[in-house]
C-alpha cells in the first residue's frame, strides 16, 4: 500500500459552487477573522496529511537529532520558515508537535529535533522504517530575495528553520552571515554548523556556559558586527532571545520566527495567538514568521 | 425475513446514515464538527473531507469582539488537553459581515454558536443573526462560566437556562440547541428546562473545568487560572451524561466528549445520542469523520442494521 495518503485537496475551482464564478485566490484565502490574511501566502499550495517513512535518524549533538523522512507532497512545497505538525504516539500524548522544516529534497524532508520532553524523546528514538504522520507545510515562510545581504541569528533549535533559509539564500546568490547561540558546547551540532560555513562568509557561535572560545549570548556577539553591512535580518530562537534582540534591530528589516504552544497548527483553535500592532494573530496561520516591528514585544 | 436474507439485502445496499435532528433538519451523516474546533482557514479547507461531515458548528460568537485569555492557552494532560482560549472571536457584527463569503458558502449545514454575559445579550445576538441566511440552527453555549450582574453563571440553574432559551426562541428565526456541560448537574432537570422553553436539541457536553499548576514557577500552568478539559479522558463522563439525559427528554441529543474513532461514536449512539460531534480529535486527525463513517457502514452491515436509530433501539432492547 502506498504509505502516503493525500487527504481531500481542494482544487481552485472547487471553491466555487456550481454555476458561480470561480473565486480569486485572494478570496479563497479569506479567513473568517479580519486582519488575518497570511502575509506571504501568495504562493499557491496545499496543506496535506502525509504518512512518511523514517529514512535516517542521526544524533548530531548531546540533545539534537536529525530525522530524515521520505516525503513527496510536503517536501516539494515547503518554503524556508514553514513547519509541519507530527503525530507523536506515546503514553499521555495527544497533541501533535510542531517542527520547522530543516531541509528538503524532492523526495525527502528533514527535521532538527531538540529533546526537551516526551514527544521529542519519542521522535529521537524512532528507527528507520517507522512511519510518522505529518500535516504540512504550515504557516508562512521567510521572504527570500536574491542578491541581498542578510544576517541570520539563531538560538537552540532555531537553527532548524535557518538552515533551509541559508540554503535558499545561497541558491539565490545572496550573501549571508550567521550567529548562533547554544547553552552548552555539547549542544552545538558540528555537522550542521559546517553546512552553514559552506554557504556563509562568516559563522559565529557562542555558548552561555563554557568551556568554549566565546562565552556569552547572541546579543554580545551581535555587538562585534557592523549591522550596516546587511539589508535584512532573520531571527529564530527562544522568545527570550528574540526579545533581547529587539532593541538592537528594531529600526531594521527583520523577520522573526516565533514559537507558541499549538493544538491544531492550522488556524482553527486560537490556541497560539500573540499580540501584534494589528491585533491578535495566530502564530500557526499568520506566522510563525512575523516582521519584528509588528510584534508587541512587551506583551510576549 | 430471516436474518441471513436481511443481511444479503443489506449487503447489496449502502446503509443509511441520514440523521433526523427534528426541527433542525436532516443531516446526511450523524457526524458534526464541534464548536471551537472548526475554523475557516485555508489549511483546514485543504484537509476537510466535507462529504463525511453532517454539519459544522462555528466558534462561539459574542456580542462584542473578545480578545481571549493570556497565553499559554493550551496544555496537554493525560489523554486530554486543557484549553483556556477564552472565546476569542470578532463579535457578531464582523461575523455577519464575513458570513456570506465564508461559512455561508459551505455546502455543509452550519450551526452558529453564541454566548452572552446576560440574557439580553443572548437575545441581541440571536436577533442580529436573523440577518444571515441559511444557517441550520443556533447553539446556545450555556456552559461557559460567564457571570451576569447577579454574579451567577447562566448554566447555574435550570430556571436560568430555561429563561435564556425561551427569550431567544421568541426572537430567533432559527431552531435553538442548548449546549450543556457536566458541571451542570448530571440529572436531567437542566436539559428538561431547555426542552420546556423551546429548545430543538441538546448538545452534551462542553469541556470539563480543569487546571494544572507549574510547580517550579509556583503558578498556574495556563495563562488563565483554569481551563476546560477535552479529549478521550472525558469520554466516560460525557457518555454517562448523554445516557442519563436521553432517558428523560424527547429532544435529539448531540453527544460529544472525547470521541476519537468509530467505536466511540457507536457508543454515544447507543447511549442515546442522535448525532455525535468531534472536537479535539478532529484537530489532531482531520481524517476522523471519514474513518467514523466507514466504521458505521461496516458495523451496521455486520449487525444487519438499517440506520443509526436501529443501533440505539437494539441497545435499549438489550438493556431494559
Ligand atoms: C512553529 C514551531 C517550530 C518549531 N520548530 C522546532 C524545530 O525545528 N526543532 C525543535 O527541536 N523544536 C521546534 N519547536 C519546538 C517544539 O515544538 C517543542 O520543543 C516540542 O513540541 C516539545 O514537545 P515535547 O513533547 O518534547 O515537550 P513537552 O514539554 O512534553 O510537551 C508538552 C506540550 O507542550 C508543547 N510544547 C512544549 N514546548 C514547546 C515549545 N517550545 N513550542 C511549542 N510547543 C511546545 C508540546 O507541543 C506539547 O503539546 C518548534 C515550535 C514551533 C511552534
Ligand atoms: C480548543 C477548543 C476550543 C473550544 N471552543 C469552544 C467554543 O468556542 N464554544 C463551545 O461551545 N465549545 C467549545 N469547545 C468545546 C468543544 O466544542 C467540545 O464540547 C468539547 O471539546 C468536548 O469534545 P471533544 O472531547 O471531542 O473535544 C472548545 C474545545 C476546544 C478543545
Ligand atoms: S494552533 Fe490552533 S490556531 Fe494556531
């Protein structure tokens, strides 16, 4: 049996009732609440539910795993910054878990998983051949413009969405530099950092607690850098880190990828909202990527 | 007709899932999507297999826009989730404005869920909803812990429930469904009062009041102090409530609470529900309406049953 299962996917013309004019894409994306039209959804795509087989599960740091899954429907459509929701099946787990897409190829999709609780532990222990249930691609993505100069700033598992972004920037002839922060040296995924080094001019890594050549947080390292060298900034990591970055970057073009606890991941339950200058928005549907200036940081 | 020939006859035909909800109408299928777990966002449309759904219930709409509670609003518990969304919604006027191009275009019957801070607020919303066309019914969310000027919640007594229902039914052109929760006592007086006041159906159950504490931070783990629990853990409570209330009243009952597969759905029909509704599990596995439909078809064929009412009848015969 084909292990992929594409659920009912609305084709564009099916949005209109018989005898009616086909509605435009903008109207199709109409969502009930005002101001909730996703920013970057000009790209036509469909969310699907796909069963994926685990091809590889590799430990890349003390608490980080890279899970490579075979996927056709989700991997082919995913933009950098988008995420998937994975069904985790273990004792007392019911909700799906959201993970950014770390990398894609035409036949596969990989995720970077940092073990923090029971769901991530369960995922880190999957063997090749296991089948996992994914919904995706979800949310909006980062804006990728060609021939730009960007600085990527990541903390912890924020490295996941920045990885695919850095590849897309590289492919579109853009220059990027990277700063990463981790809490301990053992948490640095060396292989992943080497990947970034191939695509970036400069990769700076810092840890909160040594031994390591640079100890401090990402804000400390940001101070070494001339921000005028960049047209764009992309940040992904714990909310605490993003909040600390805000005073330094607020006057610039910055996209931040946010995390929130999610139940549905598809914009239905209003579990994942944040306050923005344009009212309450859902991280899963209107985000996870927001413009830094749009977010009400003092309410985070 | 002997059992074998009845089976043979059935084997050649599709069993009938049409569900009669009385004044609300006939649904093609007894599966409803619960309030608060049905959105109108594109990803949901991509995943929804509408041919397996009998009706959908909107998120609860209030008179004025509501921002909802502080984050975090979602927690996971044992076989359950706890939410404290706090009825975030754009208010009835925006809802009406957007209805025509949104819910109004669905080919599935739409039930509009409403809630208010006072009887007059309920009535005002119901009145405004007379402007929209083609909704199937209004569901009165009577189980939210909203308090009115007297400091009591609507659900707190059968009289108050009866009062909301009768005032709304004087105003609304739509049939009304009263949605109750398990903290409204398990005896049937609340439901009976809604029935007497003119409700056309009863929805059972809303989430169960619950909380969780983050012991390391010495505070509640939810942004709001407490929330409502849903999911498989509450199913036995819901089932018992449906069972008790269906004995006592004649109205159709929409049973919900933790339904996650076909077996659960059949249990609710046996306990006395006319239709079943799926909340939490629908957000986790959007293919649930389809798998429940398939289960019903198979179950009814194996047991030679023509429609869902026969499922309930057979249960009653064996248990009376
Ligand atoms: C859009 C998005 C992208 C993400 N991308 C990645 C990624 O690429 N790699 C990665 O390692 N992690 C990522 N995360 C965080 C990841 O979802 C959580 O670490 C994970 O859900 C924790 O699950 P658990 O069962 O191990 O933890 P538990 O603490 O046992 O989880 C209990 C519940 O809390 C939720 N939860 C706990 N921590 C978080 C969190 N930080 N964010 C959201 N929900 C949480 C869980 O989903 C679950 O519902 C992302 C989160 C979001 C919202
Ligand atoms: C995230 C979430 C939001 C909900 N919002 C509403 C709501 O706005 N109005 C309402 O009447 N019920 C609401 N409910 C309750 C459900 O409609 C349903 O009664 C309850 O969850 C039990 O069913 P379940 O266990 O299948 O989820 C909500 C439930 C969840 C999980
Ligand atoms: S997680 Fe349900 S709306 Fe975002």
